[in-house]
C-alpha cells in the first residue's frame, strides 16, 4: 500500500483515478488486483483533513511494468 498526492485540484486527482485502465478505482482494497482510491471524495474524510489530492494505491499481482505504464499514462 502506498499513498501519494497529485499536483492540482481534487478534480485532477479524481481524473487520475478514472484514467487508469489497469488499476481498479475502488473503495475496497482487499482483492488481488491493484486498486486505487481518492479518500477525500467522502465528506467524513474531508472533515478530518484528508488532502483532496491524496490517492491510496494498493498494489496487486499484475506485472510491475504494466502497473508503471498504467500509472504513468494516468498521471500523464
């Protein structure tokens, strides 16, 4: 599990999550597939100060080169 913040706005961070093709945009991080989530999309998270541009990434079983390509393209 890693977390990172994107440059820009909450909308830009959400666009990164939506642009990913290999990584699943999901709340549950319990599967074997790589998933990502922008926690601050929920009111309760914003209220406790979760940065709007923070993305959590849970790495799954996909090939590392595929994951890097997908993330680079999404951040593009």
